[in-house]
């Protein structure tokens, strides 16, 4: 089943918007390094730190977030009560 041109366009525009937001956030924030807590990598990831001590910025790449947003918007559109 082929996707509609509008869905492809919406996904592309949402990806661009997410990328732009991430770029602005990275520009405004300077990476902060936390003191090494001597935990293993899994515990540090659970509390939001990478293994080198920097905070984890985003959990999912923009493409995944855009697909989920479009899926959610499509679900809302089809769930509307048509009167």
C-alpha cells in the first residue's frame, strides 16, 4: 500500500521542524559534564547520562519521532466523529 503524497510531505516537514528545534536547543545549551559516578553504563543511561558523563540529549532520532507524530496525527484524524 503506497502512502499518500500529503503524508510523505507531512513527515518531511515534521522531520525538518524537529531537526530545527534540536539545532536551536544545542546552540543555546552548552554540554555539561557530570562527575563520574562509577556506575555501570545501564544505570547511567537510566538516570540520563552517557558513559562519558554528558547528559543524553535525545533518545530517538528525528526520523523516528516524525513517523510517530504523523502516525498519531493520522490516528486523531480518523478517530474524529464525522457529523
